[in-house]
C-alpha cells in the first residue's frame, strides 16, 4: 500500500546486523506526503500489529537539501 501512495519515493525492508532486526527505509517527497501516509488506514493497522508483535521500534529522520 505505502509504495503506491503519491509522494512515496522509496519503501523497502532489509535485515539489520542483529539476527532479529528488521529495517524499514522510507523516503518521501515532502512533509505532506508523510502526513498523508501517517493518517492512512493501513498505517493505523500496522500500529496495531506492531503493538502486539514488535518489541522495540526506533525512528530516525534524516533530511537533505538538493544541491
């Protein structure tokens, strides 16, 4: 669902360094696209699943200016 959202430039999973670590990389066009995503039905459902099955979640936000 997220990959099909307008403004989603990248949405991919990869394994981390630890055996039980899963990384999610998201790149969005702008803050409005992120807000739209955060208010979507599937984002709410993911939150419910994470509350039940995920032990820890860490968010890191990076931004870059075009040169």
